[in-house]
C-alpha cells in the first residue's frame, strides 16, 4: 500500500520558481492534493528552457493540478476565494506588496476560511526589512555562505538553490506541526518563512564557531574552504582523470587513508594529529594529491573500500542516476511529459512502492474541471474564461523552441 498520510488534504499553491513549489511538492509526495494557481503569464519556470518548461516544472510540479486565474480581476479573486474555502493549506512566495494587491494574505484567506493554514515564504520575516525582496543568491550573500564560496577569488552563488529548498522544507515542517496540534491557534497558522532567517539558521554552526574562536583567541580567525580546512578532506584527481572525494575528518580517518594509499606519511608523528596537519596544510594536501594521482579510480576505490574510508566519485549529472543505489525500487518516479521520459527522484524516506502520478500540468490544464467542482455552471465558467478572469489550457503554450541542426 502506498504511504499517503496527507490523503484528503487540499493545498493551494501560488508559487513561482522554487521555494513554494518545492514545499507543495513535498506535501504532494505525502499524499496531499495540490492545486497550482498561476497567472496568465504562468510560473516563471515555464519559459526558462528554449521558451518552454524547465526541469523545475518536471521535478516539482508533477502530480499537481493547475488552474490559471487573473487575480487582478474580481472574477479571478472570487474563484480564488472559493478555492481557499475548499482547502486546508495555502502556500505562496509572492512579494509582500503583490500578496496584498492580489488579496492572498493571511487576513484575506482567513476571512473566507478561518481554519486555513496560511504560509508565506518571503525574503524576510518581521523586522525593518520585512517588505524587502530577496532571492536565493541574495540569501547566500546576506548570511555568510557566499563569502566562503569563491571562484577565482570572487564571491559566487552556489549552483543549486539550497536556501529556496530549505525554506520550502521549513514551511512543510511548520504545516505538519500545525496539522498535528489539536489546539493550534490562529497565530500558529499564520506562518511566515524568510529566506534570510532560513539562511541564518543554516549558518548557525559557522556563526557560533566564528564567535567561539574569536573569544578563545582574542581575535577573529576564519578558516576558509568548504572542507573546513581539514587536509585530505576534498576532491583529488586520479590517474585516469576522475575526481575522487575523500572524507578525512578525524585522526583515525587520516591513519586509514595513509595506509590505504601507501603514503610515506603513514605513521609519521608530525602529521598524526589534525592540529599538526592544519599547520602543514600545503604539505599534506600535496602528499594526498600525489598519492591519488598515481592510482586509477578503480584502484583507489578498491583500496579505500577495503580500508573502510568514506569516499565517492564526484559524479557528473548525466551519470548520477546510473548507479545501483539510485536505481533501487522506490528511489525514482517515472514521469512522462510532452512525449519525453523522465526519472525523477522521490521524496526521501517514503516507504512502499512508487505510485504513478500525474505528469506536470500545462498552464490552466485543470481550470474548467476545477471551476465545475467549485460550483460554477458551464455558462458561468465560460463567462470567466471569456472575460480573462480564468484561462484554460491552449495547445502550444510555452512550447520548446526547436533545436536547429548546426550541420
């Protein structure tokens, strides 16, 4: 039997880009019915790849329904209010000014459904910047993460939008907590999740560590690098040109590494302790680099496995889903979309088989069906469509531009 603890719960999403769609994606994977509300221009991610949908739509909007409403019109607002009245949760990541203009704030939603759980994922929560705008890379810049991630000396954003995704995850945690509390208050159902505050929480360890060292040493000391300045903890190139990432956190790990790779540093007392290896970082790094460079990937992997030392190849995206661990039952969902085939990773930890779901919906694909469900007659629905307050799916919307043969 498929695990669906949120079966029977309806979630309304007014999401664009990643944060809110990621949150509702998780709720959908847990069995909730998710209705994606989009403006006539569609979610921004519908036009990011050659004029058509990006991987974000495929990965995080499959198995949802989609309705297209113009919330600047009274007709669109009326339909939205009926949707809210039928729902358990509303999640959006609109700018605060847009939320007020389109009447999707907590006050607006609770006026028609006093028991609704309302989630606003925004740039900042309460404070002097509460109405300011923020994006994922701005959150990285504002909370210290980007300062430690430099390319050629220039602070640079990460590849994936982790702050958006963590903010969406935090939103899910708050929604589930509200659902579990039989005495949940209205205040607890008015949920705000800030990208900035999410970034602060994610940086808590680094911020506390910086304060700790400053107080112990009487001066600021920063250790740069994503590997925590631990020599041997990082990526190294094998003789056949494959990158191998090594986990060398402790002195015991170092001892295993030196024995596994037949390094002359094996047992050398001047490198036995982490503090001494840090002092000789350049020497230790060069020793590890040289030892790995003499072995093929297969040779290095066999030795590291035998030693019980954590490691993995730095996998290119095109090979990530090829490994046996990724292909175990329950890890991937088959998704068809516009005649193309996708394997999309499932939400981690759900027991049981993967149940086939809906493909990502086209813009307005379920508008007419949802209008009928909300009680609109065929004539009333047609009037909404004719006025532009609502919009159905139009064949050819957001089509990918054809790839031209360069030959």
